[in-house]
């Protein structure tokens, strides 16, 4: 469980920095969205395969699942 949350925290921190940079550098937007999609999908896969179910992990996984269509829409519009 701790490994999954650490992975998510590190990925989120990296993603925030990249997202802020992409606000000012248009060519970075699509790669950042692809990175975001990979990050959320990877977390959900790791969560699912680990079999560990705690309220904290479940909340993060469900939030990530909800983000997938938003990120895909962003990719479609970019």
C-alpha cells in the first residue's frame, strides 16, 4: 500500500510541474496529457493487481478512474 501511495505522490508532483510548464509552452501540452493518462492508468492497474483495498487507496484509484475520460477529452481537443 505504501509503495502505491508513494508512486502516486511522486507521479503527481512531477505531473504538476509539467502541467504548469505546459501552460506556457504549447508544444508540451500533448506530451503532458499523455504522461497524465499513463500515470493514472498505471496507478489503477497497480491498485487492481495488488489486491490491497483500503479507503485511502480506493479514493485515489476512483479519482484516477474519473480522470481518464477528462484526460482523453483533453487529448482529443489538443
